[in-house]
C-alpha cells in the first residue's frame, strides 16, 4: 500500500487530529467495505462523517496512526492533489422512479477515467438521471443531466461556494456517448486554456460563454469526424 497522509483538522491543547477521506466511487459502497471502514475507525477512535461529496470522512485521528489506518483500509484517497477533478457525484438513477435514463454506468465511466485528473482548479462533476438534479448538479462545475425526453444535456460553470454562480446550459439533445465525449472535451479545453487557480465558471466568464460553447462544439465536431474515419 502506498503511503498516504491526512488533513490537519484541529489543534486543541497542543494535540493535533487529522482526517482522511477514502475514495468511494459515486457514493456506492458494498456492505463489506462499509463494515471495514467502521471497524478501522473504531479501532483508531475515529469519528465518521458522511460528506456532501458522497464519501465518508474519518476524522479525530492521530498523526502516528494515519499509515496504519490507510494500510488496514486498503483504499485510495479521494483527493490526491488540490487542483483536479475532486469528485464525480452520481444519483441513484437506475433505482429511482423519477429517472429518465439509467445514468449510473455513465457516471462510473466518467469517474473511472477522469477522477484525479489535474486541472487549473478544483473541479466537481455531477451525473444525474433527470432534471430534478439530485447531488446538486446545477452547482457543479460540470453537470451531466437527462431531460424529459431521455436525451442528455450539459451544464457548465455552476458553483455554490463563496462566490455562487448559476450554470450555463452548454448543449442539449445529446446521446450518452456524446455526453461522455463532451465531458472529455470540456476538461481538455479547460486544462489547456484556463489560468492556474481559475475556476471553470470564472474561465467561462473571462472568455464569454458564446466563445466557450463555439470552441467546444468545434472540437466535438472534429472528434466526431475523426472517429467516423
């Protein structure tokens, strides 16, 4: 097992406590993994916190115990570097009566291929099966949503942080394959053109949504033609 650390959470009377967040793909976890997390946390007197990012934070840990906790968990950390795709949040579309499309597979594919990808700034993605947008998809940097007709649409630039921003609807009427390709193109374009520390929404505001949309569509068309040949 690789050596992973933790985040300093609190200093009280000179005592430091740390927190770690193992990677849980899309918030879906097996009973056995859940039991393991609970047992390890109990052994090291950790406190469990369900996070908004569909993860489980283990906090109240001592620095000298971090290595042992990671080794016993046998899991990777959710965040390895600050400026990256931090998480891909996925709604339970395949099990939900309101869902217009079973989007869990697409969400898993996006997470498997892009989670941890280095970018100019921290980036969150949400994949949901209807316009209700569970997982707060409209507040994410990239939202992959399904419309009433079962077709996908993409939103970009959402943020619920210190400077809230409503997202822009980028493109509608997409297939699942096209939605995946659009996420890939957006991340690549953002990585190539944004400034270090510049959130996706701030980047879009700087260059204007029309230019952002036009450039993304041009790349989509080029990649589509390339794949046809």
